[in-house]
């Protein structure tokens, strides 16, 4: 009886230790995304290809995070829904930021080009 009781306490201890909420980060994707972001900030150009690559990267990262939440057995459905909605709003905000940066950069170059052409 003592062995069964000790085994149950040990199992409960391990279960509670591993049941702590995890951060939804994969160190490999985090390091990769940080490097990509630094390179993008240094060498930002208004090319459509670069913008599309950044959009795809953002979508891929948030899809991974959403899938982690969706298949997390420790969360209630209401908490899953709340976290998924939060992640979707964050994804949309980042996508809007990329679009706005692209538009602002193009507007600057278009204005500069138009101004230079008027002088001639």
C-alpha cells in the first residue's frame, strides 16, 4: 500500500511539473526569423518579391503558433479560441505593417522620382 501511495505521489509530482504552460516558441524558427528580420531591416528595398517573402514568413510563423494552440490538450476550448483569435489579430497587424511599410517606401520613391523629373 505504501508503494502504491508513493508511486501515485511521484506520478502526480511529475505530471504537475510538466503541466506548466509552455511558451509557443521553437528556438530554431525564432533564431531563423530574427536573422531574417535583421537582414530585411538592413537591406529593405521596395521589391515585390521581398515583400511577398516576408508575408509568407509571417503567415508560416503564425500558422505554426496557431497549430500548437489548436492541438494543446491542456487548454480548454474557450482558451484555445481566445489564444487563436489573439494570434490571428497579431498576424493581421504584422501583415498590415509590412503592407504599410511597402506602400510608404514606394510613395517616397515615387514622390522623389516625380520631383526630380519636374526639375528637368
